[in-house]
């Protein structure tokens, strides 16, 4: 059964990693999916070719979350094309870790613009355009709640902001029948944080289940939150990290 049949979804940063897994999951559940990318045009096209060959409906738009207005433009184009928008997944994000004394306010603006400001911009759009049954889902990080090493201050701060946004927005949009939820992954095997990376063994040593997660595991959580089964789930923060924060 395709739980998302006739639904329209937009996923930011959907050309690779967890974003690509989320795009696949929503499309396989029956949604028509639009995803954004910045520099990964070839990966975006490869994903489109792969999934359209399976008879799934998806397309891509170039949109940079660091540039004010581009996420609104992508959302507007999606509604113009399909006449509706049912599911919005804020996946795009950056890390930007380095010693605190080396940071500049330009670093702050770059990370906060992508990880927070663009999500708030999307939230304004959602408040105006999403209709009853809509889903607003954001991908955060377990580092919002636990920082175990240096050089994560800026990233952790940006991801912590998403908790307040999620809880507040759930109150704002709940009367409209729109749910708002946050997924906080821990170490997941992507090119941003590979399971064979230089810090991977240390991260595994901190986990109750000492292995990296798979992007598909995150995608399936998003698929649930996007589905009718999650109509009573809102304002929730789901940490999926193999017990890293336990």
C-alpha cells in the first residue's frame, strides 16, 4: 500500500546521503517528490534517472539554503507545478566545525543561514500554504543535546535552535491540522560522516549500539512522520543515534 499516494513532497538537499534516501522513501510510498540541490547536479540527475526508471515521479530544483528567498522560490515553483504541497522535509545542512578561536562571524552567518534561517523561511511558507494534513519535518542532529568533543559549538548551537522551532511551530500549525516534527540522527554512514572515517571508531565507542546507522533507517522514520499514521504525532523530537545520547 502506498501511504503517500497523490501527495506532493519537497525535500531540501536531496541529491545525496540522507536526503537521497528520504527522496527515495517518499517516492516509493507514492508521493511526487521535488528535491533541491546546490552543487550536486550530476548526482541529482542520477537520482532522477534511477527512480524515474522505476516509474516514480520526481524532479529537482537548484536552490541554495544560504541565499534568502531561494527556498521560498523552490516551494512556490512546486505548488505552481502540482497545485499543492503536502510534505516539506528540511534536510539541507552544513557542519562547519573548527577550533573556536578560528571562527568568524561570517562562519556564524553561513551555518545559521543554512541550518536555521532557511528552515524558519520554510516555516513561514508552510504557515501560509500548507493545508490540513500537511507535514513539516526537519532533520537535526543528536549533537543538539550532547557535545562530546571540541569544534562542534557552532553546529550544535544551530541544531539546538531547531528544537525550539519545532515545538513552537507545532503549536502554531496544530490548529490547522499540520504536524511538525524533528528527527535527530546520530552517526549515519554518509559522505559527510563515513563509517570508515578518521573519527568513526571513537564515535562508535560512545554508542550503546556500536555501529553507524544507515540513511535508510532515517528515511523510514521520515516516511512514517509523513504518513497518515503520524497524524497524532507533533512537536516530537526523535533521536535516532544508536544510543549515543543515552
